[in-house]
C-alpha cells in the first residue's frame, strides 16, 4: 500500500516520532498563501518555524516558508517522509546551498549531521519510523532535494499577490563558524 497522509495519520506512534524531527500534522486553520493553478491547496502539516507542507494535485510536496520562500521539496508523499527522516535539517541544507550548488548542499548536510546534539534521539526516531512504515532508506536524499527544488515550477503568492522566492539561499557553511569548523 502506498504511503499517504491518511495511512501515516493512522500510525499514531510514527506521527509522534516525526514530531521529534520537527514535523507536525497540525495544518493551519486558514492558509496565508495561494498557489497559482491550485484551487484548494491541501496542507498536510507544518513545522516549528511556521512553514506549511502542501500535497499538490500531482502528489508532489510543496513547502511554503513563513519568510516568503517556497518550492517543491519531494516528488511524492513517501519521498517527503524519507527526506524528513533522513535529513530533519533539510531546510538548513537549502539555506546553506550557496545559491543552488549541490556540492555545497552535500557539505552542509555533512556539517549539520556532525553538529547534532540529539544524535541518539534522531537516530532512534529514524529507525522507528522506517521500521513501522516499512520505509526504505533514501538513496541520495540531498540529491533528491536538490532535484525537486531545482525543478520546482509552483508559483506561490502571499495574500497581497507578491510571489514567493526559491528555497535555495545564497549562504554557504563557510558563512557559519560552527558549520565551517564541523566540515573541516
């Protein structure tokens, strides 16, 4: 059976484990954005920073940040869960992508993984989620994230009609002393 939001919602313990990875299935009451060509966007969750996850009609997953950035982050709901499990800091990888440089994203992923204080908790959550959902480990989650965001064609707009920008950011881990040292 394919992994869907409904299948996942029925797995209460898995939803709790995902909460430890900063993902919530509590969508906002009212959307604060629109998506060109999508009549009734289906928000499937949110994160701790106020961002929203939306399952699009083509079944890919869109992330809309509270600071005016948006893009498709996964080709399917299952790929989205694989991403969140493998890279709970996926948004930081995009922040330190040096303007959509895949090599920089890989460096950021390695540095972010090396600086985790809660490594044991995250690894336990990863194992439990994969086991309970019979979810294969993502082969190249950084590459899949890059491909999804780079190919993103969704146009998201704020309530005033202004379009959101890409999820890729201009920073590199070299701009952050902690991450720069972790990568050394």
